[in-house]
C-alpha cells in the first residue's frame, strides 16, 4: 500500500486483527461463535460473539472474509485472551490462529479520504470491498462510517476515543477486560442487531443463549445514557434507590459530561438511575438507533 494512505489516516489503536486461516477456518468458527458463518462472504462482514460455555460474552467480533483468510476485529486489550480461548478448541482442525497486529492496522477514513486515495466506498452497512491488500468496510452505523484494515505503518494519530463514542451512539456493544463474561449476548442487544443466529447448529454457549431466547427470559437489556460526570469505567455498577440495577458497558467523555451504554434490569429502567461512581448524578436515558424490546415481547417471537 502506498505510504500516503498510512500517513494521512487516523488509526484505531483500540482495535486489532486476529487472523484465522486454514482449510477448516469457517467450520471451526461456526462451532465457536454466535452467528452463522454461512452469512460471511467476501462482500459482507459478520457480527458475532465468542462466549463461555455458560453463554457469557467473552468478546464481540466483526469478521471480514479476505483473500488470505478470515480476519476477526477485536479490542486490542483482548487479543491475547481471545487467542488463548480459541486455541483451546482447535484440536485437530486445520486452522491457524495468529495475532495479526504486526501486519494489519485498523484505520478510520472518511468517504472523502477514501475517494481521494482512489479507494471504494462500500454502499451499505456490513458491506466489504478488498482492494490491493486493504479491506474497506461500511460500519453497521446509521451514520456514514467506514473502517479500513490495511498494512501497518505511520498514521495521522489515534481516533479510538471518538470511535468508541460513535459506537455508543450507534448502540454497538463491546466487552472489555472488566466486563469479560459479565453479560449474556442478548443483554448486549446482539440479537436485535443481527449478531446471533438461532437457526444454526451448536456452538460454545449456544444452550444458554438459545434457552434465553426461546423461553422469553431476557430480563436485562442495554440502553444509552448521558450523565454530567466523568465517564465511569466499564463494569461500574448502576444503582436504583441504592439497589443494584445493572452495569456500565462503556462510557466516553463529552462536552456535557459523558455518554454511556449500560445493561439495565428491564424492571428498573424507568427508575432514577445513578452510577456507583457518581451517585449524586442522575443518568438521562437517550434514544437508541434501533428498537429495544419492552418486557414481555421476547417470548412473542417464538
């Protein structure tokens, strides 16, 4: 890739690539992730979670099918942990898992930058185009947002904080070392945004996730809030009248304080909510870009 690309784009240092290569790569991931790998293609990315046997989310992945194999985009802080987790299940599968940080970097280009560099701009959310060794992805966001995975090199700075805020506003969850195995996939609304297949075969954690779905037992959901306080750390407890009501998923500072995603017990979402970090500041619920189901609606989809 030409050097102007690496030097003019902002990097996303908080995101890193794991490479999954080999004849059994797709079959292997099919047995480990929440979504149906048959939906992944060279032109469409896939959102999925990797879960514990108890159905708790260990990492949320964005999968990209490239000519040289599959790339899983994950938080940089969880690369080693995710590789250790996946390698436990390789057994005799013909698959090689590797940390791709030395060869691939995540960038945040604008549409204008892509056009100036002669690169394509995928039209719809989840669309993917591979061009000269780089992958350009239209992010699943109501706003126009692109991500580029390309050869590592110099950059024009890091935009991870702004990217996380954009994800919060798009209602896109990610777990962190503090929230590893804290949430079941539906608590992060992954079923509402196409991150879970309930028709595919077995995968690690599938029993709990499927049972929660078919029994209509989702009692906690993720919502978006703002607060006039510094951003609480992921995993910070949310309280309603002193009672535990949920946990913060992620939070980023804004001019008005902070915005955050938090998983809240549905029975307490209309209550006055505060974080344990700032119990004097009431959280204000903000709109989500997709409908979050009300209590009782989950079972109606059987």
